[in-house]
C-alpha cells in the first residue's frame, strides 16, 4: 500500500480538488465522452417511460422552482427533483453502462447531477466533462473496492445505490471548486446516505435506488459549500463507510494510482435494452437473420447454448410485462427473428410483450446450459422447417469489454432512443451537441436542448 | 418462532394496516402521548438553532410550495422539506428520546412526517397519535431486531438512520389508509433507503442522518399510494434489509407479539440536553447545590466516580464549542454549580462554552472510573474551601428507564425549550394543545400553532 489507511478520504478528496482537467489522458477523456454520450441518450430514451411519469407526477407537488430541465418534458423543476427524475430515466430500461468488473452503472447519477447544476451555475462544457470523468472514476473505484476480490463484500448491496452518491458529489464538488476540507465534508454527507439492496430488483424501486445518488451528491456538495460539516474520514474512519459496507476493502483499488490508472476505461455500454447476459444471444439471432436471410415463419426451432449466468437469470419464457421481458431470453429471440430489432419499444407491455406472434414464437426457443460459455458468449442453432440448420457462435458480444460499442454504435443507439422522444431533427441536433459538449461555453445549453 | 421467516414484512404491514387505534391499551397510548409531547418540545427547542438555520437556508432554494409548517419559523415549505428540517431540529441538541435497549431515537422522524402530512390531508388528532404510536413501535422493533442480542449487528450503523424511515413510513402509510399490498411497497421503498453510520458523530451530519427518515418515509408512503412498487418482502427477502444490516436478526423482537408486547413502553426521555451518560452527574450536582445550599465560589474541588461509558465518551475537559460541550462532563458540572441549571442555552458556544467562569470552574472537576457504577448512576463528592465535604450518590438518574421523567418533568422540559422560541404565552398554548392532541378534530392545527 503506497499510502496510510487513514489517508483514504483525504487522498481521494485531494485528488479531485487538485486534478487539472488537462491532465486527463486523451483516451480517458474520450472514454468519459463516450460514457457521457451514452447516458444522455439513455436519459432521453427513458424520459417518457410511464414509470418515470409516475415518479415525476407523484413527486412534482413537492418540487421547487424551475431551475433545471426535465429531459424530454416541457417544464423544469428544482435541481434536486430534476436530477432525481433524469437519473431515474437514465436507468429505467437498464440500458445504461456497466463497469466490466464491479456491478455498478456509474454514469447516471453523476451525469444527472452535473447537468442540473450546469443550469444554475456557470459551467463550461469542458469543465463539466472533466468533473463527470472524475465522478465516474471515483464511483467505479469505490464500488470495486468493496465488491470485487480481494474485497469480500455482500452481493446484496446495490452497487450503484451505495456508490452513486459518491460519484455525484465528487463531480459536483469539483464544479463548485470546493477546497479539500469541504470536499471531505461533502463526501461524508453523501457517503452517510449510501443505501440500497438488490431485493428491490424487478420492482419500480430498483431504478430509484441508483437514481437517488444524483440528488444525494448534488445536495451534499452544496451543503458542504455552505459550511455544513461531516466526518472528514467518512470512508476509513471508525464506524465509517468501509466498516459497514465491506470489512475487507481493496484500498489500492480505491485510492491507489490516482491519475495514472483509470477504472473509467473499463466502462461498457449495452447494445440492447435488456439483461446483460441476453446481449450475445440477440447478437447471434440478428446475425443469422440478416446474413442468412432467415424468415421467421420458416423457422422450426431455435436452440441456444447459454452461459451459467444467462441460465440463472434470464431463462424465463412468456414474460407477462415489461419488467419481466427485461430478463427473458425467449422474448428477445422472438423479437430478433420476427422484427429484426432489439429496441426499447420491443419490450413495451402492450405492443410487444403481449404481441401474439412474439408470444407464439417463444415456444420454438429452448436454452441449455453450456458451462464453457462465458457471460458475453453463446451458440445459437436455427433449424428451418425444411430441416436446414444454421449456426452462429458468439465469443464476445457487441458491448462487451472485448468487443466494445464503437462511437458509431453509440450514436445509432442514441438516435434510436432520442427520436421517439424529441423527433428526428432535434435528436440529430442533440447528438451533435452531446459529442461536442467539450466545446460548449455554457454546458447548461445541453440540458436545455433535451427538454 | 410463532411465524414463518418469510412472513416478516407482510406480518408487520398487516399489523399496521389492520390495527384499530382503540385496541392500543391506555398505558401504551399514554406513553405514545408522552413520546409525542417530548418530541414536539424538542422540535420547537431546536428549531432556531444556527445549524438548523444553515440547513434550512441552504436547502430552501430547492423547496416547493408552502404546504407544511417549519416549527418556530414564519414560513411554510413543501412537506418533504418541512419534515426534514423539523426532524433535524428535533435532534439537534440530542435532547430527544432513546429506547432503553436499542440505541434509537425513535420519535423525531415519525413525528415530523405525520405532522407534515396532517397539514395536507384531513387527519384527526386521535388518528395522528395512533399512527405515531404504530410508527414508533415498528421503528424500535426494527432497530432492536438488528442490534440487541441475540442479534449481532454492527455498532457502526446509526440506529435511527437505518430504522427511522421505517417508523415514518408505517405511520404515514397508516394515515393514508394504505392496503397491505401498498403498505408492503411503501415499507420496501423506505427500507431500501436506510442509511447512516456513526463516523458522522460530532459533525452536523450526525443529526441529519436520523432526520432523513422523515422525508424518506413520507415520500415512500405517498409513492406507494400512487402505485409505485417495491419488493413486498423487503425485510426478509433474498438480498433484503436483514441480509445487509444483520444476518442474525431477532425475528421475534421484530414481528412477535404484535399488539400485545410494546417496545414503545421502553422509550425514555432525557432530563438534560447532553450525552446520556452525563445525566446522573448533573442530577447529583443540582441536588447538592439545591439541597445543601452550596455556593460555587466556595467549592475547592468536585470528585466524580463515573461509569465506564461516561469515562469513555464524556471525560472531556474544556470543550471548544457546542458540539464538544455536548459530551463534556466538566462543562456540565460547572454549569450545574454556577448556574443551577442544565438547559439548551447552557451549551451555547458564545454565552456558555466560552464563559470564563464556567471554563475556570472545570479545573476543579475530576472524574475517575468506578466499574461498579451503571450508566445511569454516579457518586459526586464536593470539597468546600473550608474542608467540608458533601456527597451525593445517584443509582438511577431522572429520565432513566427505572426513574422516568414524570409528565410534569416533561412539561417543564417542553416549556423551557418553547419559551425562548415562541414566547411564554404561545408556549403555554402549545403545551396544552400537544397534551390534548388526541382531541383535535384537525391535527394540522398543532403544526400551525408551532410556527
């Protein structure tokens, strides 16, 4: 360990406070831009979801002045409400990002927090992107430090729930130019609100747990700016964060190699809006359909060799609603062969999950376990009515760490989500503005373009 | 165990939903009234504290419409903001209540939540008091179940932080007349936001952790009312609350004997606004001063035999500010002998902690460990300048479980806190209205009388 255990919070705070955006290597900066671009698209994509509507409508009576934009809506709200609802939208389809090792979806809380702030304070796009990068970096480090071996953390915690506020507070604290003392307080305030456990998965609250990190971090940084105090050693102090969330933390993963080693580079982006272990199966089905010209109505059966993770989580035929479709490989195989797509609208309860053609096709789909297959792989065999067979094997699906989404892939993903929400012309404008965020003199422009 | 483990959340939800206020035994109902009376007084007492001002002013720019009263202030705010600030005020002096076994201060989050709701929905005082009783009961049960042996929980968690939202959601859910399904969702939403660890003690955030329970519970109940879902087995479900907060929970303490055994009856109320282990020392000093007519300027020295807890936490001479005075027995011995009081104004940084006479007197005070003394006891020996000695031994201080505050004690405590905030006449009116809350047709009247 190149540093004392009692230096953890101070070291992280000091790193964020003193980091010069120009010191971020260009490939790190580009990955930050990709993460940011992806999450802005996910936020627009999820913004008009009925569950997001429900949360917004239920909480709007308690919201304050029109300070920050609610994505894809025609009104603003106070920064905290906007940050919460936008972060909620960003993860409602679980289409956001995932660190390749720690199960954390880092960008949502950080992006929603800094975007809300940028409408109230003067923030350049360049500063916003750098602060976002630092927040995502610290959030991934924290989650990794308490959940990836050698750390022995509990799988029960929601990774984003317990680390999202930390990412958001670091990013907002950077934009507020907090000094190290106040950054430590800000981190303490946010860390002491870390919460969330996986029993909520499958319910609406599942996406609310990570979303809370946005207002928690935003509020914490603003309170510390005004002098509200917290423990300066919230992570490593007696009875602190590390005591309760993991008594065998990986302190080097948390606070080693700051500025030279970047967890941000291990961030990945899904190609399809569903459970991550279904992604390779969709890849294979779309390849077969498109390259072999397979028509769905001539398919007799589809046999899938699947990884242990896929079988444990997603071997669920005939889902009844969108939340169940999310984790049903049968649903997505049917969608891929019949529609040739795998979009957010392809899991809508009324127009997709209960589509008789999609439901009927699922009877032809069978999955079996192949322990030799990794979580980003599969082998799909299609048998046609005439007995012809076609096989497609995927080792590393699109969007995996080994076969990442290209910038063009991310742009298609963004456009497909944004167009239904704000129309094609404004979607194109937002794509350009988001890729170009670093050049904006006023980063608030980006949020306003998302209304 | 008289019930299956998988019935915990459902059993608790069902109890709250079906409980008839008239089924609460009269002594339980009276203890609930005492808890409620005490916390209303603490809320008024803390409302104008400068740290509460800071929190209110910092968060007010994000607050919504004028729905609920901010105690001892001349404006209202949205229910969530009011609930947060009022709950924060109720614990800012740590003068609130404490369960005799579990280290939880149950009333603050519950009272602030139901009082805020009562200004927006029609709630009778009788219903409000019954809902408050149920919320406090469930909160104490939850904290006890994860922290008192046979449960082996971590001392690092903030007891009120992790259980306050559960108390608030049960109470508000009762007032909203949620059915069992929605009560389970509401509990799940609140439980998944349970947070807080003791590293924050000594900082401003220490009182914010328990305060968060009020808006968390209030929001959760309102969201569930509108159909926002969560796991229906948030406590006992796989990867649920009990998995993460204590893997050896006392399920009988949590969900056994509902309606017949009441943890509420073990709630206690402090006589003085400072660390609970200083209370017996103040008792002894005030008794000596008042009964023996001891004048402070004729005292040569004060020798204290103190419990292990007192020595570990409060053997701190010459505090520099209010938060430090909170846990300094030397400060309070000086206050007791010189001023003959032990009030919230006696720990004000400028007018008390830095009072030269109080500072000088502390040099005469020495404490030594006596392991035979319990945490609610002490033996104080005063040696006068002429060599005369006076001794006072306390076995169970005022406010302990064995020697509880009487209703008259509580009333004096309330009046002393309320008078500086809202004047003597309005304080008397509020005392009467709070004791008589059960008879109010509109419980919102009580909050409005606290402005």
